[in-house]
C-alpha cells in the first residue's frame, strides 16, 4: 500500500490535525487538467493535495481539497461506526490520553470512550476533520 486518500473541505485544519498526530507534511500541489479529469471521471476537476507521511516514512495520507467541482457530503454527515465502507485509520501512540487532549484542540471528539483490551492495549476511536474516524492504540507494557 502506498497511501490512503481523504477528501476534506478544510485542508489547513486537516493538515494541522495530522501534524498533531506526529505526521509530517511531505509536499503540497494543485492538481488539474485532462488526465485528472479522466482519472476521476469528472470534468473540470481542480484540486489541491497535501501529502502527509508518518515519521518512519512507511505510511502516507493524501489530503485532497476539491475546489471544482465542490465535494459532496456523505449522508448522514456523521455516520455510525457500523456504516459500510471506509472505517478508520489506526495510529500506534505512546500516551493515548495526551494524544486525545491535543487532538481535542483541533476539534476532535471521542466516538465513545477509551477502553482497555485485555492486558495488551488501551484503544479508542476519535472523530476528526470532516468526520474521519481514526483509531488510537496504546500498547501496555
């Protein structure tokens, strides 16, 4: 796998959210033109993308802002966790409580609560920009 792509409306807020998780901005660029139109199956595409990478360089998230045509919202805007399709992206963290507190500063909310799974992990789901759900896992040592 090379990367996961997320369509966002506020690319600056999304970048700040993922930087708070420890990701780094690899680069940004506008994308448009006939090849982009054909790839997406939509005429007149104008986008801006920001490629975020994990500190180890093994994982990437592409944030895509559609300037034209405007992005469409999913219904419902905040789908329940059992909605078919994309579920979440999991991040291993060292201090789950600290990460949650920092992400709340970017508008993130817990989906429900932090739980302990056996003696192995503390886990939670966090709803971030554009309703994207990320999972956090803190390994218990």
